[in-house]
């Protein structure tokens, strides 16, 4: 495996993939928990063919990036911003899947002037209030087993899942600050993310639309052609 280039961001080593013409519209891809930037290989090819510059980091604890033991969602978001600052990328389109979509929404709410268009693929919204949601049976075990097959720090699983299941009204409040036109993609009834939650999320973002591709949670992997077409239509095809 060819090592990826890395950047030191606030003392954390973050690996990333960079592909496409340097003059192209920057497009940032954020992967899910227990995945890595390689999951975007097919979409990267399509985006580069459309004239775009693609930046896909390995989030901390994944792939070639540092396994820090600290997996606060805010820290992950700061890593992504740090990579883009280091690459001198001020404005960009942003696509995230699952955990990556959660981080993307957090980033777009905090840095609304920097995100031009936003795509959220089957994001898992946290509760708005009440008690933390109990873990779904087998999810943590499945992710831990994936860690035996993929390069990621299994210590992050309980930290990330605990945060995603705890009430976070501030995350919900941040959605209203997003200025970017937003496409929310649901994986349909085969996904563990309820459509009702994504409808609620979409309603909170000022300029958002929701579509469903009945593929389950991993839309970009299970239905890559449909996902690509929806994303390129939304982003505007060739930059």
C-alpha cells in the first residue's frame, strides 16, 4: 500500500488523498466510522472527470491518520478544517457519509462562509433532548469486527457511538446556520437511520432537499451510479 501524504494539524497527523486539477472546484469527502478515504475511490474518479479537485482525509483514528485516543466529534471537525487551511482551500463543496455527514453538518454550521454546497449521505442525527438512546444490538460488535479487517482504532467505537446517541441540541441549532444549498440522501427503509429523523434534519437547514435512494446505509457503495448522478446533478456537474 502506497503511503498517503500527511499534514500535522494541531499536533495530529492527518493523512489525505488529493486528486484532480488544482484549478478545479475543491470537493471534500468525509468517510464513515470504521471506514477510510479509500471508500470514495469511485466517486473521486467521477468528480475528477467532472473537472473537480478532490480532497479526502482519513479521519483521526482511521487509516493512515493518527490514532489519538481522543475522538471527540469537535476534535475531528477541527482536523478537517486544519487540513483545508494547510492546503489553502478557503471555499469548498462538502460531502459526508454517516459519521462524516455528521461532521460535515457540524462544520457547515460553524463555517457557513466556507461551504459552497453540502451533501449529507444518511447522517445519524443525535437526539434533540431526553435520555441518551440505547445502543442498537450488535452495532458496536460489528464495528469492532470491522476493525480486525480495516485499519482503524477500535477504541473510538464506544466514544463515537456515545456522542451520537446523547442529546445534542447545539448540533441541531447549528443546522439553522448552514448557508449552503444542501442535499440530504436517505438510504431508505433498508438503512438503520429513520427517514423521519432525516426529514426533521432537512427541515432545519434553510436551503435543503431530501431524496431517497433505497440502498441501505452505504448508498455510495451499494448504488454508486445513482449516488453519483444525484450528487453531480446537485453540485452542477463540471465546475
